[in-house]
């Protein structure tokens, strides 16, 4: 088991924390929502259809991250009901399987960017007043090894998905640079190849394994490392 880096202080209990998880009805998102609820956080589970959220210890909230009105309504509801938001997990995503850039469909590109990048940007923007109200607000964004670009990993097709995750890394670094001094802790995570609708049945990791590091990042105490990409509780290159 990977050991916690010594510079990281974790919150052992999230009883006083409010969390919003997008794409929380299945796969890694469902496991993240369950993991945060197990730590006693108040969990708002974002779903395009709230009826799909069946966990008794989660609060279903209608949230399609491509719908600006639903983004605003979800944040307004959390502020109205709880008055705070401590954890935002940008998990909702799509993964079109496509060839190289010269074969990419325009609509596929637009849809991928809308869900994987525009949605997290606008949702984070809407949530920022709550997240920075007190030091220690956390933003955890689901990235991918396919979005790493500093070690020669940008070959192998999937341009729309890859570029959306590069952008999500940029958002993470920007949030740290712009709001880190106000106490915001923003990190991205590569969960590995996971058995989900996106990952497929051949993937070697379970959704619960894929959720381990995102839940761990959501436990970061104020002043913890920020602006990084993580995998298996260790920082990795962008």
C-alpha cells in the first residue's frame, strides 16, 4: 500500500464538510460519493436524473454540467440548505473513442469539451464563493494518464479526450495559482484504467480502487499540496 507523503495532513473525519460530486450515479463517481458519505460528509450527488441516486446517505441534486442553469441551481441549493461547500469533485466525463485528429468529428470534439472541460470550469466558478469562504476548500478534478503531456505520452489517438484533460490540468494549476493564497486546495487525479462504462470490462482496476485517491485528496487539510496531478496517492508529471 502506498504510504501517505509526510507533508500531507489528512482530515480524519468530514462531519462538518459539505461535498458536491458530479456524475455520482455510477462508476468512480458513485464510489467517491459513497466514500465521502462514509467519512460523514454531507454529500450532494450530482445526476442528470436525480431518481438515479438511491443512497439514503446522499442528497440527489439535478446537475448536467453542460446546462448552465442546472449548475447555478445546484450551487444555489447547497448554499440555501447548508450555507457552505467544502469539497467539489469534478468527476462527470465522457470518453469518445476516436482516431487521430484528422479523423475527429466536430460534434464529438464539442461534446467532449463541453462535458470534460467547460462544465468543470463553470461549475467551479459558480462554487468558488463558497469554496474560498474559509481556508481549506478543496477541488478534486478527475484527469487521466491520457492527458499527461510532459513525458512523451501524447500519442495513441483520442485527441478530444486528451485535450480536454490537458485543459483540466490547466484549470487545476490556475486555481492553485489564483486562489491558493485564499486557502483553496485544488488537485487533479488519474484513477488509472478502471472498469466503468468508459474504461470497459478489460480494465484491471475496480471503481472502488479508482475512487481511493480522489477520496484521499478530498480529505486534505488546509495548507496541503495543491496544483498537482496525483495517481495512487503520489504526485506524477503533468
